[in-house]
C-alpha cells in the first residue's frame, strides 16, 4: 500500500510578511515534490493558516466561476485568495459568505509574476471556515508568538532557511517584529474599545 505523504504543517504568518515573500523552491527533483514559499523570517511554507476579516468577495472568472477573496489581518494588510473549479468547497464558501466576516483559511501559497516582473503571492484555499472573534484573537496571539520564534532563530547558523532568506531577500527581519507589535496593539485596542462599549451600554 502506498504511504500517503505527511501533510505539511500549516504556517501561521501575518499578511505583511506573506506578501513580502516571493521566492519558491523544491527540496527534491521529484515532479510531485512540494513547492515551498520561503518566508523572510527564515521558514519554508507549503501551507499556511490564516484568520482575519473577509472584507470582499468577487467572481473574477471569465468563462467559469473564479472567486477572489480579500482577507484582512489586524494590521490592515491583505491576503488575496483565489478559488475556482479545482477548489469547489472554498469557491462555494466565497460565493455564499457575506462580508465582513471572520474566517479561517488553510491553503497553499501561490506566486505569479506580473507583466512588469514583480512577483505577487496569493493563497489557494483548501478550506475556508466561518469563525468567531475569539478564534481570530487567538490566531493573532499565536501568530505573533510563531513570528517572534522565527525572528529569534534567524541568526542561528544552523538555520538553513534563514540563510536562504538572507540571500534571497534584502529585508531586515526586524520589520516583522514591528508587524507583531502592531497586531498585538490593535488587538488590545479592539478589546479595550469593546469593553468600554459594553460598559457604556
């Protein structure tokens, strides 16, 4: 019986760092080998797990349905995701959901080159679920922790992906510490405003 390939861990990443990532690679010559996106904080991502506010959905397909979704994280940065006939569950969720809504998405990073040579990155969702605010808040805290862990391991000489990130990206890793701080501050602000609103009621 053929062994099923182990599913890759889905990385938690804020949109700011995800959108800065443009370099993809394989770790073997096998046609079926997973394609990894190299995160600027020095980790490989074959799948990502994100939670945020779905602000917009649009059918951008010409001949058949092809849905675009915009998912915004607490810093106001956007993940773009696209689902068509090969992602029927995700496409039907994008068709049915009424923005704004909190959703969680597990999907694969996809890069494509624009006409002017820029590399853009988007998410090809495997699953999209409606979630509550508490789930979104937990994701923000856990993603902040994972990002800080990657930043702290960045200067470890044994960290081959950090070495690769230094070669591929001219991006100070400290940028993403600011992303983390911004996300946590906006969460605190929301919670403070929320508790003030409930006191005022």
